[in-house]
């Protein structure tokens, strides 16, 4: 187990950089998730750590060694591909044994490690089978087994769960986290699924268009997003964004978005003392918006246009003029489409972003 | 963008250079193909024939090897009119007809042969019992020397004694004069025989291509709801497209230059109905050992094949490389 | 699922299966029919194209049965200076070498075209198509002149080398496509697992493309086993004769020994079937199944 350090890593193909000056340090034993939408450069970054791609600029360190020019096979890493890439002409046993054979382990060593890995992943009875005879979940575990069998310094995982069905995915997530903690191996994990990232990560690094937006623990990035992108990417349903300006009134501060205004919570108001001259975006998560059939001081009247019943809670979607807001409500809240309800948007947990730079103001 | 310097030794780079991998093949190509090609172009401008080449060795007798190793090929003079041979070919009154025959010959062979091979490959790739036996039977046309099998075909087409006519008679159809009747009949006769010769090979090629399609892609498609023909269109065809493309290309090229089928059955007749480019070349050049003329025919055939071949290759992306 | 629809399904299955078999049977019969005549001629005494009886009106059966042609050929009796062990030895050596050589040339080239990017790639791939575009016969004479100068004429090399190169055109494309169909991720996984390029080639790519390798080998085999024209020009001594040379020797200008020709043709076809059966084993489905998701 070792730490991984990326210094000024850049990858560019004919002009536009796909990965742009990434600086990242993964601590020993840490589970770091690279999270972002498709094309944001997270897989490319991972492949540069693996050595499958050469950085245009920058250096990669594994442990204390500079590995930028080192071949993948000499970096003491293991990788789980999105498509598993199992060797189709070999049995499961030989798939697991292959990396050990390549690193010239003795036969008894190989057997020992293969058995151990197979036991951990509960694939011991599959050893004589070939990949084509296995289910998706089983193949995924073989792919994992091939990675852990060598006990490398770093695990690299490229969306390994994305080909599993939803239920299996959630189940495997938890097991994976457990496994990693048991083995204690430094792991860099790539995904576009924010729920997955939140579950698995010790720390999350969000990427967008090749640039790292924010790095932090799940709670940190969730509660204190550094910019609008991060705020909008994490959490489901997506955070509500309202454009407007902060205005000082005698009563305190209000957020004025033209058609209506609502009071700003004192906690926020204290920070934006002078009001904002430039455009500001107000961000508030559905769980922080309360909705009621009765108007309340400072609440906004919206027309219900839909609701999502989740079983333990529901999300009510309302619209006022062109603005759409989603609020969380208990299951028994009645909100038929077309009716009017009142949503209360004032909350200490809300966020303010500069409309132009999209950076968080608080 | 600055590239990081590679810290690999030059020797290592050389050892794994892709050029090294293709070098042996390329050398073979250069020496054994491109040189003859150049040589041929050269002699199209000469009047080289067997008398000039005789000093090199006795080619057409099984006598002992001659001592003389240097050739008087270059003794053959360059024609006064450089393009004499070309003129000969192009001013042949039958030239257009023969060219037409060749093109019709090519197309009417290639599509059925490739199609039949494809269908057979599909059928044999599906759930049928006794695949091996069927396959064994069906490679017979390919395994036997076409000289004798084509002679048998010729016999089968015989108006009076041929088996085909007697079978037709049995089901009430009057005998057809295959070989000496209408142009169309003769053409059909040789096309059928040639398809018989050609489809086993196509079948094998496509079988190979079908075998290497991963099973899962079929499963995934089935889950998505595609079965039977839809699935074939969505999964299989795209994956064997490269094979189909090269089969069509090479099949056309080989058919165009296929001598045996057109010559042995009808001898080019009736008249010049079934004479194609290569059989005319034989008649006018090879049989007189007029190598210069033969080379001319060959070169013209090459150009005829090269132009569409080049564009076909481009259009279908056949030669698009890989790279990692 | 009612009983009715499941019977309908099985009827449909039976019909499809029946159709398939009917089609295959027809094709099989059509394929071997002309050869039945060859067999008949081979077993008919005399060297002319005898007219056999027709069993069921279509299957030729010789009027009188004999194995004289076979014994003549195999027992080295002097018909055309026959020397069967020599012919088959030469053919065997030449063919095996040609196949081995063809594989040696084709496999690395196919790999380079599939897994590497380099300048002139498309052009060189296209140039492998060029040889097919002119009639093979025309290349023979310059090749002869070249080998003459090099003093290679009348040796095994004189034929082996052209045979090796001759099969390249198709073979390189077959191998390139085959390698292309193996997902790059397998290479990458093996790379991370510690395999160098050569290991990846021998342990991953080759085992997974066996069907195509078998096809290439079969193709090279046929090109060499049945060739007459090149062998005729390059090989002169009787001690170097290959089977096709002996075969066509039965076609003398004055008289055609149809009986012996047919017999030898049939004998020559046997190894072809044997080779085909052996290679069949490698044309097995499913080697690449299960390796990659989607």
C-alpha cells in the first residue's frame, strides 16, 4: 500500500487538454473516487496512473517513486476494467493466477494466493469454469480477484460496477468498501454515479472538463460545495438553483429573483453584508425546502406539476412562472398536479454562488 | 505540447518496431511481386517471345537444366512503335465485347458465390447436426483439381449425353443446348460451374469470421429484444463486414482472371460469347509464347482491376490501421 | 404459455431444422456429384473417358471395376516415369514449409497492422492486394528469371518462397481482422498483470484467433498443394517433382490418361480432407465469449 501523487498532470490531444493540470494526492490506504460526467477526464487520469497513457506534462508518483516513465507492469498496481477484460481462453483459476505467473511467483505461492483471493470473494467453486460460463456478477468478482491476488500497492478501478443491475450494484458497493477496508490497499476509483461515490469514498475528487473542481470527504463536498457544478452534481434530486441578487432591506436581507423575493436566512445574510451587485445564484437542496398547503411568511406560491414517490418520502415539483423548484415532503402530503402549494426556501443550509464564476460565496 | 522524452534504449525501440514485423512480408512482396510487375510493364514495350527467352532455360520441356544462366530477354528489341502491343490489344475488333463479357462474368459470379458461401456459413453456424460431414462434402469442389472437374461439367452439359439434360427431360423440360446454342446458355453454363468451384472457399472464410463473434453479443441483443433476422442485422453483419468486403474484392479480382472455368468448358465459344479477357490473352499471346503481348494483356487487366479496387478499398476503410 | 403455442413453436422449430437439412443435403449432393464421375473414371479400366452405367439414372457406376490406376501410381510402375514416394515426399516438404513460412510472415504483419500505428500503414496494406490483381501466370516468368540469376532454380526454395508470399494477400487481411476483434482491454489487462508485448502476442492474441490462423494455414496449404504452373517452371529434375506435376503429366499432348489422372487426383484429395478435418477442430465457437461485457 502506498500513496499516489499526481503533479501537474496534463493530457492533451492536438490542442484541447483532456486532463488539465491535475494535482492530487491519494493518502495511503485511502479510497479516493474520481467523480464526474462522461468525458470529464477521470478515466484518462486513471489510465495515466496505470501507465496505459502517457501524460503530456506532469509526473506520477506511486509511493515515493517517480513512475511517469515506468511500464504498467512494473508499477505494482492492479486494475479492474469496466468491461472486466477477463481472459476468455483461461479458466477462472488461471485468470487469477496469470498476474502471479507474470511476476514469477513460485507454484505454491500462486496456489496460496489464488485460494485466498477466491475465498475472500467467494468464488472458490468457480475456479474450473471459464468466463463465458459465469454470470455478470461472478465475472465482476473474478475481475476483482485478479486485482487483489497480487496484493499490489494500488488498486485502480474504472467503473467496475456499471455493468451490474441496480440491485446488485448497491449490494456490491457495500461489499467492495468492506473489502477495501479489510485489505487496506490504496484505491483510486472512477465513476459517474454520484451515489456510488458518496457511499464508497473516503474522499471524492470531482472533475469537469479535465479540471478538478473540489476534493474532500463526501460530507464535506455535499454540504460545502465549492462551486455550482459540484453542488449540482451531488445529491438527488439535483439542487434547486435560482438566479437573482441579494438585497438589503430593513428586515434583513432578501433574495430577489425579479418575479418574487424571499428572505435570506440570517446565517447567510451575515456573510453577504452589502448585498450583491452581480448576479447571484441561490442553491438549496430539496430536503431543505419545506412545502405546505398553507402560505407562510416568506414562502413562495407554486403550482404543482409533479411528484415523485420514493416510499419513505416524496419529492414535490412546483413551478412559478418559469422557475421550477423541488421540495421534499412526507409521504402523506397531498399535492395533486395543478394545485397551489407554498414552498419555504429560507434555510441556513442554502448556498450562494456567483452567477458568473459559479464559485460559492460562502 | 511538449512530449516527455522516452527513456528506452534505441535497441529496444528497434526490436519492437512495427516495420520489423512487416519487413519479411514486405520484402517478399517487393521481390516476388513488385519486381515481376515492373518487369512486365517493361516488356509490354518490347517484342519478347519464347525465342528470345529460350537461352534462359528450357521451360516447356522436361529436359535437363541448361547451363546458361544469363538471359537474352533484353535482347528482344524495344518496338519501333512503343505501344505496338497495346495497339494490338485495343484494336482487336472483339475487344469491347470481351471486356463486357469479363465484367458481366465477374459480377454474375461474385455475388452468388459470396452469397451462397455466406448463407452456408450461417446455416452451418447455427444448431444443426452433422456439421462436419456436411462441411466435408462441401469442400470437395475446392479440393479437387479443377481441370478434371470442369471437364466433368463439360460432359454434364453435353446436349445429347449430358446428365443435366437427361434430368431436365425427366421432369418434362426439353433439352437445352448449353454449349453450342445461345450465348446466354453458354454463359449460364460456365457461371454455374464456376460458382460450384468458388463457394466452398467463401463458406470457409465466412465460417471463420462467424466463429469469432463473442457469444455475449448475441445474448445482449436477445435481451434487448432482437431475434432472428433483426439480430443478424444488428450484431452479426456489422462484425463480419470486413470479411464480406475483402471477399467481394478478392473474389472479383480472382474471377476476372479466372482462366479455367471459361476456357475448359466452352473454349470461349460459341463465337466469342464466353471469351473473357484472360482467355483472349491466352488465345492471342500465351499460346504463341508471345510474352510481351501476354504481359500487355496482364497489365491492362491490372489497370482495370486496380482502379475500382483502389476506390473500393478506400470507401470501405479496409486498410484502416489499428494502433494502440 | 398455452399448449397450443408451444406446439406451434416446436413445429416451427422442426420446419426450420428440416429446411436447413434439406438445403444442406442438396448442397452436399451438388458438391460431390461431379466428383462421383471422377471416381467412376478412376475405377474404370483404360485411359479414356468411359461411359459408365447410371445408377438410378444419375449416379455413375463404372461398367467394369478395376483398381489398376491406383496400383500403377502407387506401385511405381513406369507409366510416366512414376515415382510416387518421391512426389509425395516433395509435395509434403514443400507444402509444410510453405505453410510454416506463410504463418511466419503473416502473423507478425497482421499484428503490426492491427495493434500499431505507423506511417505508410494503409499504403502497405493496400500493396498486399496488388499481387492478386494480375494473373498469376504472368509473374512466374520474371520470378523464374530472378531465381535463375540467383541460382535457386530447381530447388525447394524456388517454389517454397513464392508459395509463402503468394498466400499473403488474403492472409494478412484475415489476421488483421482477427486481431482487431480482440478487445484492446485484454491487452491492457495483460500489460498491467505484467505481460510484455511478446507474451501478450503468444498467450493472448494467438490462442484467441486460432480459427483465423487455421484458415490462413489452410489457404497456404491449398495454394501450395495444388499448384502446377509455378512448379512446372521452377522445378525441372524428376527428383523434384511434386504431385501436381505428376498429375498434369498424364495430360500428354497426344494422349490423355484420364484414368490415371482421376486416380491421382483422388489420392491427392485425401490429405486435403485430412488437413481440413484436423483444422476443423480449431474452428470452434466461443473462445472469445465471456471475456468482455457488451
